[in-house]
């Protein structure tokens, strides 16, 4: 690892080996005894009682016990508020013979959140942080029979409010979320998923529970409760360095100081080393560095689209007197990451991009939020499906946003495996935070534990201190009087710089650390960590939202170095909403529709944005008008995010007016926490919205982007591939009223270097139409694609509308029939008698996805594949299929 700092130039280079963590391994007839399973659960006065699963939470348990219905149904988020105002106790009894061991440790992997822990009537201690584990030495307290372990959880809402009251010197805003969220106050005072008190896309379910496992570790000599590693190249200038090292860290809990040998090996790389070591009594970190054999070439881990995700087996063994103390194997990966912030010729400010294994990589993807309000219900299947969906939409990166949770190990394992890069926030979002000693102390434990748990994953390429808190301070979201500003800046620096950043750099120097997102990075640091304008497009990353501006007008977007958030809302499909609503709710202005919308004026904003280019649904059939409106919001969202993402991708090479070299586009947001309107491209339950189908195209490795600049049509070729390509644009002019192209235009062949965006066609629209007979802006539209010198199409086809579809002349209701329902071969063929924009196939709640959807039909026939995610009969599919296109809604 090395870090080069030249005035404003900052480069982090890190190499890495990573691995998985690894559970514990204990020595000498050691045991790990799980206490997971059914515990008894009761509220404070015993009026609600039954059993609850561990891992689990109170809400999930009450639903299983029948005390409550589906919390997501209609207005239940409000109806079940009482749960989080009560205190709850989980109790289990167990028999054990572990007291025969020298040491027994009770480990709580995750307590949500504030609790007192008692064993056999003795108080072991308290917990106050959902994001860390707790360990208590318990051997003297154990009995052979009937041990009683109880964990009493305090109301998180009341706890947060008490902490707020105790912080009397000055407020720590925001006090409460906006009313429209129906949420709870002061979540910034409790180390808990910040969105669990409500968010602008999520319900208020302040959970309580044991959300991770509980177990006993019992051993005689020593135990290794945690291990992790990272690798680094010995030469820090050239990451293709042939010499790599792997740093292995073992957290060892030893009953007494003892000597032993530790051997570390990667057999496939012919590398192994044995170390004499002394394990000191108690819990200590022991570090070993394995130098990789120079004669062997190391295959690197690459982000998807840039190479394979190569891995090796790493083996670690502890030996004493010829016997094995512990032995563990894991995957280990090699890669380097740099965040490059250096002067850009022709542009003030600094670059901001990632170099992976020395190669600049454009990050394409979105932002990840918690996949469920009740984390115990996030199954491996759900994670797998969401991450597959991200990969299938050609994403190579996700940002784990700072208002949720540090995800479970499986999430990062899958990202490693799929080559999805992770931008990992620490869990602080959209707020100021207190800095009392005990708050800082618990955050410090959280940071150390999370970094140790996660740093072995090659997918994680950056740590980031918080979501939007630099921006909140800089642009004064909370109306802090100028005279008090210094106090908040001081708290900000104390928390994120002096504590979190310092700890991360100590625990994991192998990755870059950013204090916030958005931030100006090195420039923010120069300005004392809070830049005057953290949204400055010349530096760092930006978040950009504008709901009222016309999203088809690219000139409204910031030509940023890196777009880490941008987006538009839409509604989920009717089949998803149906599961949580009743007939009365099915209109756009119902109480239900307002209640689900947690973003002030969100429902109106969607319609206003849609109305800029489309006729709004006007069916006299109320249900139809509702479902058509849901469809229309998805059309609007898909078009808006497409326009913005294409703008960012085509801005990766140029500098215009001193701005550009955009190297990342992560839209807000990938997934949903419940069925409701939001910025997501995937609905709760996994169904793809139109946006997600669009993402498949706009994130394609080779992409044609078309737009107009002052009456001139430009087509760019964007390529993420390594080899240079030679491409031309092929543009077809279609009349809205007919299916055959009116004329076709081909550009010259142009060199498109690997990892660049270049202009391949430039032509005045007026001249183009004049040369195309009877076309006008209102009567015609353009489709285009890229072709190589041999006439082979590269990348998807794309389109450019010369007017708003609401003004299109000749656009008529297409009669689209399903000609061939070959569901057995997972395909349907559509036939249309007219140009049809935004053709949407829907099979209701049958889980699966189409090969493409929401497309523009400019030819009579189109065959679309369908991949079911669960066994589904042909007749089910056939009867569920519906087809909608733009002219059907008005
Ligand atoms: C960003 C995010 C979230 C929020 C989203 C939409 O600022 O960081 O806090 O949900 O905008 O408003």
C-alpha cells in the first residue's frame, strides 16, 4: 500500500487480498454452541407473549404469532407503531457442559439495539449499537442445567428521545423526519439502521430484536474468533507488480500466553511461510505477511466487464507441539485500487476516478438500500436475485448507502464472485450526529469490527464516511445559525475525520477513504473537510436531483466528475401494489396512494414530469386510469434516468467549458424496502420496473448515445471495452405513422479507443429531415445503432425523439397481438400494425423477467424471451400476459 500526496494530488493505491471472514475456529476440543432458534418473547407487561426466532425481530415474531397482520398492508405502518414504543424481552434456557472448558464466551453477533443482557440473573452488560457484536466472558456463571439467558430490549424510539433530551447544550438536527413520512424522531441518537425510523422511500418500523446469531465459544487453549486479510503489491507504482504480499490478521483469544507456529500458504502460487508466534493472554491481533513467490504470475480479480474474478485458496494453520491448534481456508484475491484525484488538462479542479489494477474503470450501477424493513426476512434468495438483476443490467458497481445497514457477508461474497464493485458507506445519513464520549466509543467499536469483517472482500473498493452530511452542513439544510456553525463543523470533523477516518486508515490502508458522499474529496480536505460547495462538478462526486426541470434536456445535468446519485420516482406495478391494498385504494389520489408516498409532493411531481412529454392517462374506467398512471410513471422514470445516464457516459472523455471526464454513474436507487413509490428500478419482490430494462441497454459495454445540441444531432459511441473499435453510426428515420424507415443514413467509420466516448456522427436535424422527403420533427423519429466495418451491429439499438410523443403526428393506437406464445421455449412473438413506443409486457405476479421490455416497436414483429424464476406453467403465463403501449393510455 502506498499513498502519494503532492499538493492537491491524491492517489490511493492499494493492493489487496481479500477473503471471507470466516467464522471462528477454536483450538483443543473447542466448541461453538449455537443458541439460535426459538426463544420466548414478551412485552413489558406480559400482555403480548409467545415465541420468537433468533435471529429475528419483534415485528416478524408478532406476525408469525398472529398478533399482527402483514405490516406492509395498507396503513399498518401506523397501526403497529405501538410495537416500537414498548420494551421487549427475549429469553432462552439451555443446558451445557461447556463450563468444563477453561474459557467460555457468550457472543451476540447483532443486537437491535439497546439492551441489557442477563445470564442466570446476573447482568453481563448492555448493548447500544446494532452494527457491532458483543462478547461476554461467562464461564463462572454457567450451570450444568437450565441456564437462563435473557436480553431485555428498550424501546428504540424512547431511547432516542431520551438521548436527545440529555443532549441539552444544543440541538443535533434534524429533530424529526418530514410529516409525510409518518416517522419517528431523533434516529441520529441511536446506532441503528437510520432508515428504520422512516425515509423518503420507506416506512417507519423501528425494529427490536436479535437480528444476528447468538452462540457460546468454549475452549481450553485459544480461539480465533475472527480473521481477515488483504494483499498488496510490494511496488506501489506499478500495480501489475510481480511481487505481491498477503497480510493475514488473526484475532486470537488465548486462555494463557502460549507459543506456537502459524503457517500461511497459497499452494497454487507455491507460496508458504511458517512463523514462530506468541499468543498473549486475552484477545489480541496477530499479523503475518506472506510474500508471494516471484516466479509465479498472479491472476488478478477484475470488475465484471473487465476480466475474470480470479481467486486462490489461502490456508492458515496454527500448530503447537506437533498438533493442530486451528486450521482454516478461504478464498483470496489480488487486485489494486486507486482513487485518482489529480489535475486535469483544460479543466480547473481535480479528476475523480477509480483505477483498478492500473486500468481506469467507469463505474456503472446504482445505490443499494436495505432489502427489507425486517432484516431477518432478507433471505439468500432475495440477495442473489437482486445482485443477479444488477449484473444482468450490465452494472459493475453498487453503493451501499449510509442510511441502511452494513450488509451480511453473503452480499459481499456474491459481489466478489460477480465482479460488482462496492462503494461502502459508513452508516450515517442526512443528519448531524452527537459526539459524546460514549457515542464515539460505540462508533469506534462499530468501525473496527465492520472494517475487520469486510476488508477481505475485493469487491469493496472504497470506504465513505457518511451520506450527504458534508453537503447538509455546507448548504445548511437544518438552518443552523452562522454563530453556531463552528460547533457542528467541529463535531463533524471529530466523528468522521478524527475517529472514523483515522481508524479505517489504521485497520485498512488498502483502500481509499472519502469522508462523505457527495464531497469534493481532496478539495474538501483542503477546505477543512467541509467544502463551500460539495456539489462542485470540478471535484469529487455529486448527487443531483431535479424533478421540475425537463429531464429530456441534458443541459440541466451537471457535467460532474462522478455521479454517485441521481434519479426519479415511479410507482411499482399493479400486481405488486395489490398485495398490500384493497379496491378502495386503487386510484392515484386515494388515501393509500398519498400514504405510501413519503417524498413531499412526489405523486404530483411524477405527473408533472410525465406531462412535459406525454398525454396523461384519461380512461373513464377508474381502475384502468390507475394502472395506466402507474405505467406512465415508469415510462417517465425510465426515460429520465436513461437521458441522464447517457449524458454521464458520453461525458467520460471530453472537457467542455472546463467540465467533464465523468467516470461514474450510479443512479438512485436499485431496490425497494416495501411496495411503494420510490426511485428504485426493481420493485419490492424483485420485479423489474421499466427503468431496469432500460438500464440493461444504457449500461451496455458498447452504447450509441444520440442527442441534440442547438439543432444538431450528435451520435456518440461509448465503449467500456479494452480493445479499440472502429465504428459507424447507422441512423434510420421513421414516420410515426408507418412501420418502414423513410430513409437511412450512415456515418464514416471512426476510431473508438477502449474506455472512451467519441462523436461518430454530427448532422443538422433540419438538413437531415430535408434530405428525407416528407419528414418533419413532428411526423418522424430516429432510431440508430453502431456497426463495425464488417456491418455487424455493436451494442443495442437506441432512439431519439424529435418532438414530445404527445405532439407526435401520426402516432396511432397500435394493435399489438401476441402471435406466438411459445412459453415452452420461453418466448412470445408480438405483431404490431403501427409504431408503438414503450411496449410493456406484464405477467402480473409471476416471478421472472423478459429479455427486454418497455421497448420501441418500429417493425411489425418482435420476439421477446421470458425467464421464470420459479416453476410456472405455460397456461399460467399465457393467461397472465398483458401488453400495453403508449397510445393505450389516452
Ligand atoms: C438522496 C439519498 C437518500 C434519498 C434520496 C432520494 O439524497 O441519499 O437520502 O432517499 O436522495 O431523496
